[in-house]
C-alpha cells in the first residue's frame, strides 16, 4: 500500500468502490453493517495485499460493499509469534461477525482465543491431522476453510524437477524449523524419492546461514537439486530473493511452490492457485454472514494448481525445458 494512503482509500482505488457513505444514507438502505476480521500471520507485503484484494473483490461481487454494509478489521502478524498472539486477542475483543485467517501460525493462537466467532482459514496445512477440525466433510465447532497442502505432491515435484534436470540424483527438501508440518513433508519425501532414483536430503533451516550452507552443499556436485514446499519464512520477499540469488549463482535446479519465486527469477514453481483459495474463502464468509455455520461448510482441499517456468533462468543454468512442460505451463517467462 503506498505511503500516505489509508486502507479504505487504497481499496476504493483498487476496486472502484465508493466508501464514503453518509450515516443517513446507510440508514436509508436499512442494512446492518457487518464486521469481518482479517488476521494474516505474515507481514504487510504485496503478496498478502493481493490475496486480501482477491478476497475483498469477491465479497463485493456477491453484494458486500465496504462502507455500505461491511467493514474490515485487518491485522498483520509479521511472522512474530508474540505479535500474532496479541493481534488475535485484540481482534476477538472487537467481536467481528466472522474472521478470515491464515496461515497455520495465525490460526492456532486465534482458535485458542474464541470458540464462538466463525473462522474461515486459508493456507493451513493438514487441518485434520493437527486437530484443527474433527472432520473434513463436516467440521465441528467454529472453524472451517481451505487447506493449502497435499503431501503426495512431492512425487509431482520430483517428476517436474527430473524432466528439466534429468541428471539430478540428490535433492534436498528445505523447510524452516517453524513449519508445523515439516515432519510430514520429510516423511513423504523419504518414502517417494527412491522411486525417482533420488537420494533424499532433509534440510530444516533456521536462518540465512543455514540456507546458504544447504545450497552450497548441494552445489558441490553437479547432480544436486532443491525443493521448497514453502512457509512464511522462505516466502518473505527478502528471503525469497536471497534463495533465488544463491540458486542462480550455483546454477542449482530448484522447484518452488510459490509462483512469485519463478516470477522473481527462480527456475520454476508448481503449487496451488492461492488467489483462487482466497476467492473461495470469500464465498464461505458470504454464506456465514447469511446465516450458515462453519459446521455446514466442509474443509476444501486444494484442487487448482499452476505451473510457472522461467525460461530465461533455465537458459542461464544451461537447462533445456521440454516442450511438453512449456505447453502445459500456466505461465512461461521469457
């Protein structure tokens, strides 16, 4: 958001919505103002703002216009556990009608703060396995939403990586130590990798020094590769650019799940369409505002994925991207 422009002014410019409704006009409409809380665990970056915009724009399309019949209370956790906890506590105190939250590190403390306010989550890993919901088909309590991961995708990641870099024999899966489902990823990776003739390397990292050490170790031999399932730490724009730069300097083939990696110069990405999930969350919020409960709304598993390939980076690494992959890619960066 540009400096000096308020949130409402910014969203008005983005969505083309008039937000300065006089009190009298609101009363004439006879609509009760509804409040939607939003809690992001990550920082206020362009990535999160684009997700927020997709969510708000979809709500507008189904009749919820900011300043007329809906208002938003938006909070940012900035990847800080203490701040997330504080924001969750304060958001619950204002008693919104429903709360949008994501990812997992923001949902967990929020869920502890309220058992009554409806919550719709996005970007949450393994909600059933983590005990966030008791059933995918029919959640109990006040929580439902959109899961962001399918651990079996590790096989698809390896397949794509091998198609672009056939000589790859050693692959590391890099995940930050704060990632609550890293054990699931590493377990699935160790199981699946041998079927692709890949030596699996699990790489939990805490900071940039760990990232650098992992990439340097992989690059010592010519058959290394890297997979990043993604988390709030590595997806931070500064860390993302750091990883992309290191992989490029060592010409290390890497597959990411966040498309912004490929758009920022990474080799390729394959992952779910995150904006699509935020649009879906808006439809869930709409249904809750109209009287349904989270228990009525099944948790949605990821179904829409996108492949982004950066041909410029591939050429710089001396890699040839098969035409079959280029044909099926959702986005090819020249």
